[in-house]
C-alpha cells in the first residue's frame, strides 16, 4: 500500500510538517492515539479559542479536531492554507462550513457510529423521565416535600412511539422501545416500508405519525433549504399531534420551533417535552429558551446525548484514526464531503491515477489554452471500478500545471466547474487497443482548427503495463513512452535521417537519450510546409537532463522537424 499512499498523498497535496490543533475537549484516548501513531507531529490542545484567535493560527495546522463548541466558519477556513482535514468528534457537523471546506479541498469527517448507543439510551431515559415525572419528583423531594399525588405518571407499555428519522440512532431507539412493549411507527423518506417492516416498524407519513403517536422522538440531521429539517416541528405540526402527546429531541437543536413549543405547552395541548439540544447552545441570555427550560413540563439536559465515558472514547478515537489515515496519505471511512474509496480499489487504481495526471500535465504543456469540454473514456476491466479518483487526478494534472490551484478528490469537480470545464465519462468493459486503456479527448478554443498546424493534440491515450504508466497515443499518432522526466516531443516528415538529425544536435549539447520512439500516424496526418503533402510522424525522446534552448532552436530550424516542444512530467 506504500505506492497507493504516495499517490493519494500527492493528490491531497500534503506538504510541510504535520501540526494538529484540538480546540474542544476530547477523550484522552483520542489524543494519545494521535501521539502514538504520529510521533513526529506537533499536537496542540487549545480549548476555548475565540474565532479571531483560531483564524490567526489555523494556517499553521494540517488537521483540526473539534466537538460542537468550535464554529469552523468559512472565514476561518479561508485562512487554513495547510489544513487537510477537520475532524468532528461526534455526529453533527452543522458547526462546520462543509461547503467552504469542500471548495478548499479540506476533508470533513465525523464519527457517525461512536455515540449511537449513548444517544439511544439517553432518548429512552428522557422518555421514561417524561412518563413518570422523575426530575420534578426528585426536585420536590429535595425541597423537603412529599407530593405523591402531584406526580401521577403513565405507563409506556402498549403506547405508540413515533420515530422521526429511522437511521442508526432512530432504529436503536425503536428496538429498545420494543423491549418496553411499545408499538413503533416511523417517518423517514429515505427508508422503505419493507426495510422497516423487517424490524417490526410501520412506516407512515409525517402527519400520520404526529396524529397517532403518544410519544414522538426526533432523530434527523439539521438541514436548511426548502426541503430542509430546520423547524421540522413547528406550530402546524404541534397542532396536529395527539392531545397529551409528549415530544423528545436528543438529535439537533433547531428541529423544533421552540416558540411554538412553548405556546403548545402553555395551551396544554402537549403534555410535556424532553429536550437535550437547543437552537442556541449554551442558552446563556436567550430569554425564550430560558423560559422554555424553566417550564414545569419541560425536562432539559445540556446536550448529554453523547456524554457517556464509552461514547466520548469512541468518537475521539474514531476521529483520531481517520486523521492518522488522511495525514498518512489514505482516505477516511466517514468523510462528510468525500467519496468512500476502498483500499483494495485504490491499490488497483494507483498506477492509473499516475497515468491520467501525467496525461493532464502533458496536454497543458503541449496545448496551453482554455479548455471547454473533456471526454474521459475507460476501456477494459478498469471500467468496472469506482473511477472518481481518476477524474480528480486528471483535473489535478490539467489545472495545477497552469495555475496555483490546489486540487484533490474533495474539490476537483468544484474547481473544474469554476474553470468552465465540462467533464463527460464513458465506460466500456470491452478492451480497446489494450486490455485496459484510458483516453482523454479535449475540446478547447482551437482544437479542430486547421489554421494552426501546431494544434494537433485533441486526444491522448494511455495504458498501464507491468504497473508502469505508458502513453500510447498523442493526437493522431501512435506512440509508446513512459511519461516521466524531461521529454522532447516534435513532429517530422516521415523520411530517413530524421532521428539522426535530432541525435546529432543532442550529442553536441551533451544530453543523454534514455528512450526514443517514433510513432506513425493513426490517420493520414499531413504537413503542407512545401506545398506538397508528406506523411508525418511523432518523435518522442526522453532525456536525462533538460535540453538547452539553442539546441531546441537548432532542431526546429532543420526544415523537416516541426512543433519542437520540451515537456517535463
């Protein structure tokens, strides 16, 4: 896997010393894991930084670890010039501007499974506390009272629990509630009725869940927009809930319209609510939230859903493992804004990633002009794999050689769109000229033009032989060479003596030739230099050191050799 790590590291642009910043308190096991696995890294724990302080220092760090307290805004990320990854020790990432991170090629990871059990158990604890008035009764006892009749509760057995969001936490809650002999109904637009039925859960519409459930628990992420979940439970939804129903939110603050909830409680339509999360955390001086928390039928906890010893160790070590993987050139298993590529797939794709990045670099050096459309064609068994890393490698090769863009798998598509490049992929498991072949066809401002005969490169094709990338076609010419180091590329009239002309000049310049290939034309390409057509060929000469300009000029002045270009791959 060393080769894979090296190439992925190049795609991710990892350079400089590794420095990791931790701005919220995480379990010591996570910090210890980072120190053990990255002994040369500098790890700084600085909880409680103000936004301006974080922005001032973030540019020095390769990785950032946060929980929910630190707000990782676009403004802060704009100063994160060396940042490769932001790790959220928990599930929700609404405190991280993932769109800004994506544009800058920064991976955002979370720990989607580390606190599942903790969140599910806290939800059940809140449900039972609501049913039996546990907090109120406890407070009464501590005040020296004995108010047995005041705290008459209800049994949860045979009651209906409505689960809104049947993901991992929602399903864990459902299974535990079934152990309490509750009936489970659920709403989740992404879960099929058949899938839910296997777990004895009945899927209904949101409206029907609200109307039928005695208890309603929320387990969705917080999203904005027309179809987002922010304010999912508002005045309308509260009004159609069964009178006397109880509401639980241990998911994300903002899912409930808190002003509407306070009104529903005051009107005695909702019997009670248990809230672990709020639209503003900490509540501080928010008058509405302070009034809501003080309500006698509200049970409130300070975001304790993941606050178990086991969960905190789990999310901290989970995120630490992913940070180590990324900083070692691998990919994380729970990236919020990056595709999941399996290690075994990366091992197969690695030489093709090298190949296609070199194709991109070769094209921009032979034909440096604005791009419009790129058609990527994969032929052979390679077409059956997840090829997103190859597209990222191509964009990297095209853009990084002509700009200061930093391209990796996270932002490749975003940057391609910004540069006005349309990328179209075609796949066929049927081999072309080679068992596996990658072909790049480019539409630019001049391809297809006959006005300038130097603009002959509209297609470059390559393959991998014995794990070594090879270019097999450049424009209308067959060829075969390894895209590595300084290379002289030129065209010549296809007649005897051409190789000798170039070899003589290079000999005078004391430039050693490593490899030479003269490729015939795929189609009858012709020059019109003397008024009569002559078949042409492509000469590719790999050399040990750059060719001086006077030697290039001399080759170009022979009259039978054209388009002399030096490229460096």
